[in-house]
């Protein structure tokens, strides 16, 4: 049986836990607005963006959604403002702005 760690509470039976509390499912990060921590904010200039999609896979917070082979605007609920996407964009289409 899989352990859903978000549902462990005082009523959880030890028989229901996985060995070593190993996790076999996604965590709970999507349930939290981790973007609240952001001190710098990436902004895309759409006229410069060539949709090369190099920025999307390097985002450590999966905050650059891609649909139909095109990147969409940032998921600011979860983007923590690390600036990696701006650093990798070969067309300088992403600018980091101070603040949220
Ligand atoms: S600033 Fe960092 S967390 Fe935010 S979208 Fe870019 S790579 Fe992802
Ligand atoms: S890396 Fe730059 S040009 Fe490529 S999709 Fe991302 S923002 Fe657009």
C-alpha cells in the first residue's frame, strides 16, 4: 500500500506506512503558494520570445507551463524567483524585476 504522507495523522496505523516512509507519489508542494517567498520576479517579453522552450525544463519549480509546444506565462503561485530561466534564455526574453 502507498503512503500518502499528507494524510498521516494520529489515527494512522503503522501497518499502513511504507517501509522507511518511502514516498511513491507526488509531494504536496502544489497545495502551497511557494511563490509568496519570491523577492525577484521573472517577466517575459513576448515579442522577444521565440518559443524555443529552453527555459521550461530548467525551472526547478515547474513554474513555466507548456501547452501545445508553447510556453505560457509564469505560474507565479509557485515561481520562487531564482532567475535560472532568465539566465538560460538565449533571446533575452526574460527579465528579473525586483519585488513580487
Ligand atoms: S525564476 Fe526560477 S522558479 Fe521562477 S520561473 Fe524562472 S526558473 Fe522557475
Ligand atoms: S527560453 Fe526565452 S525564447 Fe525560449 S521559450 Fe523561454 S522565454 Fe521564450
